[in-house]
C-alpha cells in the first residue's frame, strides 16, 4: 500500500488579497481526501507593499532587484505572513502535517525570458513551522523549455476522478489570468487564455477604490465597446503562436480605456474576458461540462455572457468542492508529487520538452 501524506498547500494569487490554505491527504497519485480550508486576508498596507514590489521589479533588472532591501524585506514579510496564516489553521488541526506546498507570491513571470519570481523564503518558513517545505515549483519547467504555467492540470485530472466526471471536460479558472485544462480520460491539455479578472480589477480599483466588481454590478450597467474588444483579440492572436502559453498580469494594461466612463469600461473588460473564455471552450466541440473555479466565477455578468456563448453546461466547482481553494489544494498535491519526484508538468500542459517534477524540497 502506498504511503498517504498529509500536506498543507498555500497559495496567494495575483490580486494580492490574501492567502488560501488547504490541508489534503494523498499518495501523490489517485488517492485524494480534502480535509480543511482556510483564508487569511492581507490588510491594505500589505496589498500596497506588494503592488509596489511588483512595479519595482517590472522596472528593474533582476540582478539589482534580488539584492535590494525592498526585495529582501518583501521576502521576509510574505514568509512571516504565511507562517502566521499556517499557525492559525494548524492550531486546531490534530493530525501531523508531513510537508508544506509553499507557492509564494508571484510578482514577475515571463516565459520568454525564462524568468519567474515568487516572493518567499522557504528556509525561514521551514524553521518557523518545523515542517519540510516545498518551494520554487515553476523554475524546473522553464529550464526544460516549458512556460512555467499553468501548474495545476495534474491536480485537475485527479479531481475529475474524485468527482466521477467520465466525459470529456474542461476545468476553467478565472483568476487574474484565465486558464483551462482539457481532460479526456488520461489525455490532458492546458494553457493560459488571457486576462481573466486582472484588467477589470484594475479598472474598478482606479475608478471606485474597491478591489473588484462585486457580482458584476458595475459591468452590467455599461455598454460594450466591440471595436476595443475586437482590436484586443486581433493583437492577442498575432502574438500567440504557441499552443501552450503563459501570461503575467503585467502583460496587459488598461491604458487604451482612457475616456471610457466607469460602467462602459467595466462592461467592455468583462465582455473581453468572456469572449476569450468562450472562444477557447468552443474549440472543444465534444465538451459537455465545464467546471469553473477562481474569483471570476462570482461575477454574475461575466458568467451570463459566457453561458450565452457556449453550448456546454457550466458547473461551478462549489457543487463538488469549495471552489475558492482549488489552487491551495493543488499546491498541497504538487508538493507531495515533488517530494516523490513525480512529474508535475507535461508537454501537453506547459510545452515542456519532457514531463518533469518541479518543487524543491527544503527539509
């Protein structure tokens, strides 16, 4: 009988809103039990600090920034916050945790430059929590010709078996960047799609001071500028030559929306994300069900647009699992696979030359 590991996965997304934490039990293969989920929010000071770090890194060379006081302070701050979040969850969890999947906070990712930067100090986290830590999940994929993202398709595959989905299906995540995983029995294909929430969140934050368009209320009151959307899609098609591609939120900006009112800008950006997602789903004509995760699934206006544009049935992951914690569950699972030196990325998911394992174990 294969050993079952208890792992804690921690994920902080590109919106810099907080940390998702999940405890799972798995053998790193098909056995999977979801045990506990927990959310640790960042305060406004931390969010502003992370946005400042991302801006500085985008405007600096990598050698300079990695030695800067700002970068070192950010690494320590993020690690201490993850340790605090983990202790809050583990305080009342009686079973032993064998290892931690620590993704860190992505503040730079460029697959063309083969460079990805996640804030976090795995050595310090291991010392604070007294538990082995798995970190740096993306670099080995980049070194072997991959895009470094998306990383969680292998988790989607085991999850599809857990929820007993036997038909060809798609798992679609609408985070800052939207991405998908196509699964048909043991066949799997994945890629980023384009901006999910990142542009809309920027637009709402700049114009209203709020972090996102709750339930798509602002978007639903606006009119879509179809010329903007079509021009954006044409440019994206021109630069997207690879089948597998990864994006960073900094790859896109809202500068061309100057002059739009709040509602029309929001409606246009929601429609853009919906078109990108719908076009991708419609490429797979045999798909019956699409499972949606990520914060974007709560944007009712966006989801209505997608529903009208596809033939497949939309299923929110919340009917099967807690859809807010898909990625933190995934990084617990990827930590176990990394410990066992099992592959976490594949030619069909990131474009890597051969299937490779990923995370580095700090024991």
